[in-house]
C-alpha cells in the first residue's frame, strides 16, 4: 500500500507541473492583459505600472540574456517575428519558474493583481462559503438518491418507480439557472426564504444558534438547485446498477442457498453496486472548491466560483493558478482515496 501511494504521489508531480504550465501559457496567450487595462487609467503613472510589473515578475527572463550575450550573431540573424516569439516565450517561462520557485521555497502562491492581497488569504475568505455549499448539496444529493435508487430498483415497473423516474427525468432536464431564477422569484414573492445572499444583514447581531439557522435558511435554495440534477442522475445510476446485479449468477446462487432477501441485497447487491459511486466521490472532492459559479452569481453568494470567474475575465493570473493548483491536488487526493476505498470494499480490485 505504501509503495502504491508513493508511486501515485511521484506521478502527480509532472501531472501538476504540466497542468499549471499549460494554464499559465493559455492565460498568457489570451489577447491583452491586466496591465493593459491599468494603462488606460490616467490616475496610475507609468512608474507605478513599472514597479507593479517588477513585483509580479514581468521583468523575469529565462535564457534570452545567455543567447544574446554568447550568440549575438545568431540572434541578430533571426527574423524579427521569430525574435519576438522567442522573447515572449522566454518571458512566460521565466515568470512561470519564478512563480514555481516561490511556492517551493516559501509556499507563496503570489499576489492577486486585481485585489493586491495574498491569493491564499483571498481564496480562504471565499472558500468557506463554497465548501459549505458544495458539501451540503453533495450530502443532500447522496442521502436522497441512494435510498430512492435502491427502493425503485427493488420494485421495477411499480407506481413508485414510474413517479420517481418522471421526477428524475424532470430534474435532469431542467437547467440549474432556470430553477434558481424560479425559486428566487418564489422566495421574493412569498418571503418564506431569503432571496439570495449568504447571510442576513442582521447576522452579526444574532447569537450562535441564530447564526447557524440564518446560514441554513440561506442554503436551502442553492442546495436544492444544485442537488436536484445530481440526485436525479445518481438515482437512475443506482437503479441501473442494482437491476443489472440482481439478475447475476452469484445473486441467484445466494438466494438458492436460502439467504434472506435483506442479506442478499446488503451483502451481494448493494456492496457491488457502490463501486461507481465511490469513484464518483473521488471526483466530487476535487469539485468542492469549484462550486457552482453560475448559481453563486444568480443567488448572490460570495463564493469561490464567482471570484474565479472575475479572475479569469480580468486575467488575474496568480489567483487563477492558485485555485487551479488546489483544485488539482484535491482531485488527485480524492481519486487516491477512492482507489483505496474500492480495494477495501471489493476484494477483486488490487492496487498495482
């Protein structure tokens, strides 16, 4: 087990480097940059812009000084277009290595260009709301989808199966943004639930239990919106898995040996049907920080998804990269935990 985990961690390093460098390159290739917008602001001087570029490593170079110093004739013989391309690539690699060096030596993920604060503290301030929302919607989805999927699979073709299948297809087909707008409209008309936001204006004056209840009320609509489509998909998947396993040979053998239907379901059917769900749980861990940017934007939730949308639009490079690194690490750890859990539940699966 230790050898397998160590091997997976070693393989993660080039994967993480490849993802971050590719993302760095793509963001740099997008037309314009954050400083182009600042240059249009007459209140910001050129000296200030130059100091900001130096602080963010925009003056970094990788191999260009070496080429121009030791091979001046070769450099001058290159076409102008090729020289510009080499300068651009050299600048990108230099800044990427500068960013990577600060992470390795000081665990410093850089500073947000737009907010002028450390990106980790900025992400931490928003991540709490996103993690609470993602974890709550995941819990809501799984607690309803798995029991309902088992129930309809054990009674295929019945009234419950037809009704729940209709609800499942309805949940899958209705877009999240439309459902969010609909529930927001109902909340505003009835006043039964808060219409958007993370907490109420009077949140700071509430006592401990009052704050918890206030947060729960604000979570009901977004959790329902995010959980509806996920619950419908999971319920259909669980139903299909159980129906397939129910007719397998080893289940018929277990029944022939006189095992009760409860033991057959719990010991043979359910245990094997859970394999795809454990794999999905590994992917879900990686999505915790991603949240649901669209739902956050519609319902006015101060979460990480909305922050990342703004960061991508303004080309806030280090903020996007820090979120990407943490999301990738969570995804990798989630998949590793899922693989280990699969070997514990299903003895047929071995770690190689």
